[in-house]
């Protein structure tokens, strides 16, 4: 059995003070009110995930944080209203956001800074707890960076204090979601129940290869070398190692030269140049493997 009810406590989570209203900044604040990474989206995402969650401990956390986001929505809404207020009477102020001034009478509407209506499409709810937690960690990172940008564009000390508070809480949430994900004890790359195809899963496909002086060098790093990585140069020109699994061979030089150069029967210089560059790359990859 699960019981719950909402109760609105009239005391604000953080006392809001605006020293100098700035209607243009009020418009920017709407991004965190009804925007893609805003507080309503966060509140709804975590609360709906919580409703779907069969794990009582993490459900509790999702409901706690979802509810806190509603408190943030209230703070942002009040901040935005204070900044937008001059729109009620001043034509110059109204120009900062005609939609809010004319259609909304200077109050906050549930839209982003560009006037786009809030949509449930912003929410990421998969019904798979660990996958949802990853979405939440990313959502908190986005919310943090949006607050940071707002702080950078804000001169008003009272507003900056409130935004610093809100920005900090997003990092707190990110820490909680991360700890909750790790506490599930799942392998980092184990998602769902069906195992990925062995062999294929470790193949890195170098699908964009350079072409002479107009191409950038192919970058290597921990995302495609070391560990179990198998680097496949230009897979489009390689043969199947296993057609059933979809794995590709990693070193068929002849096939590549055929496919790009002579095979097409063309003497096109660009193609020949591409073929020789790729053949050199393959040779390099092969010699590295042999060493
Ligand atoms: Mn928030
Ligand atoms: Mn948050």
C-alpha cells in the first residue's frame, strides 16, 4: 500500500528579494519556469517516475526531489513575476516580452523564454529505474548550466542570491541521483536484461575518415583504444567477420583498395587519394596490432 497527498506550505523555500526589476531578465528566467530544463519539467519528471517506481526507497527519493522542484518552480515564478511587473504599466517594459505583457497581463505563463508552451514531451520517463536515474543526472546537469548562465547575465544581488541557491540544489540532486544509481550495484554498461552481441559490442567503427589536406586526423582515445576496444578502419569498405553478428574484419587492405579505387573502374584522383590515405591508415592500424 502507498499513501500520499500534497500540501502547500505558504512559506517560500528561499526568501526572494529583487532590488531592481529587469523585464528582459524576467523573460530569460522563464526558461527555468516553463522551459525544457526548467523546474516544472523536473518536478513532473521525478514525480511521474516516482509513481512508476516499485523500489520503495528510491521512490521516496524521487517523490522528495520531485516535490522540491515544485518549490523551486514557486521561487522562479515569484522571481520572474517581480522582474516582469513593470510590464503591467510601462510600454517600454512590455517590449521585453509582448506575449507576457499583452496576452498574460504581466504575469508568468507556462512557457519558455521564447514563448513556446510547456510540453510533457520534455519529460524522460522510461519505467526502467536505472535508465531514468541516468536521465535525471543529465537533467540536473542541464538545469545547473542554465542557472549558471542566468547568474552570469544578472546584476541584481537579490536575484543572484536566489539563483545561487537554486543552482546549488541541482548539484545536490545530481549527487543524490548518482548515489542512488550506484547503490543499485549494476554494472555501468548493463542496461535491461538482454546482453549485447559479444565481439560487436567492442568494435569501434571509424566511420568518418579524412581525405588529404582537407580532412582532420582521426582521433584516438580511451573511447576507441585500450581496454577491449577493437578499432575498425572504414567499416563500409571491410568484409564481415561474422554476418550473423555484424562484426567487421579490421585489416583487409585489398578489399579497401578495390572498393575505393580500382574496383569502381574509376581513375578519379579524389577517390585514389582517399584509397591511399585509408590504406595507409589500415597499414598503421595493422602494424600497431602486431607490435
Ligand atoms: Mn530545481
Ligand atoms: Mn533538481
